């Protein structure tokens, strides 16, 4: 389960960081999710930052869960 959560965290981080770089450099449409959802248009940079934060929180939560499991053993 930890691998799935870590993968999800990595996915959010890649989408956020890559999308942020893409939007700050005026890159064209690419494979970043924010570019393809009409409801997100106009809020691209804010949503990229949200993706980075969510990915970081998920990653930290999975590490904290892993650390607490190790200390119980």
C-alpha cells in the first residue's frame, strides 16, 4: 500500500512542478492535467502549486505512517 501512496505523491509532484515550469515559461499544451480541464483555465499556476502541496502532504503522510509502523515493531 505504501508503494501506491508514494506513487500517487510522485504523480502529484510531477504534475505540479512540471506544470508550474510549463506555465511560468509560457510553454504550450503538454501532458499536464491542468491544460486539459476547462474549469481550471485561468487558475493554472494556483492549481500547480496546489498539486505540489498535495503531493508533498501525501508523501509526508506516507513516510510518517511508515515510521510509526517501524517503531511499533
